[in-house]
C-alpha cells in the first residue's frame, strides 16, 4: 500500500487554484506582441492573469467588470484601455479618429469605462524631450469634452500599470465613491 505524501494530503495546489480569482484580460491582435508573447504577457500571467488575444473593436486591452465593483454599479460593463506613446500623441488626426470610434461605441450602448494610457517608454519621442507640463497638458487636451480618462505608465512598467488599473476598476468602493 502506497502512503500519500503530506503535500497531497494538504492539497496545496488545488487549494491555491480554488482560492485564486479568475482575472481574464483581452489583448488586441494589433497591439505590439499581439501575434506572439510580449513581456507584459509573461509578467501578467505570472501574477495570475489569463490573457486571451483577440481582435478588439476598440482599445488595446480590455476586461469585464465584476458586478460588485463601483464602476459596474455606475453602469459600466467593461474597462477598455488604449495604450499610446508620446509619439502617438503627435498624430492628432489618428488619435481623434480612435477617440471618435470609442465615443460612437459608447453612444451605441456599449457601456465601457475608456482609459487612454500614455506609455512613457522610450520610442520615437524620448520622454525626456517632453516636459512634465507638456505631458500634463496633452492629457488635459484628450479629456476636453469627452468621457475618456487619461493616465500614464512609467517607462518599463506597463504590466504593473495594467495590473494596477485592473485592480482599481474592480474595487467594491473608492474613497471618492458617490454610490
């Protein structure tokens, strides 16, 4: 007769899997790394996220909101994240087109909480060539007369920022909760 090991008796693996909440993320196929595995995927998967790559109508990342979250109670059903670099902000016509598509989708009854995430990683426009004031003003310009929210990610910390926004969007209450 084979005696069970202590690990199998304690069922550590099964207990951890049952305890962990599902955290599905959807990444657009057009997002860098959309056809393969990006560094963000590796980091987020290691933190318990399930990442599914699919063609998203709007945005680069999205996830559904839990019914108990504040955003859900305010009428939103998903969070949509559009990642932009500083160089992308210079292409005003393309940016305006993307924001218009998001606005149309919301007007058609798609209750999404839309966030424009400015990724300050070095690209065609080095973040050091933008002053903090210019970045702040660019964020304000995007938010004028719209239902979009703007935030930023420090260089090399995109996965951390996505995780932070995910956790924030799923909160049951906020310090500024009006519900």
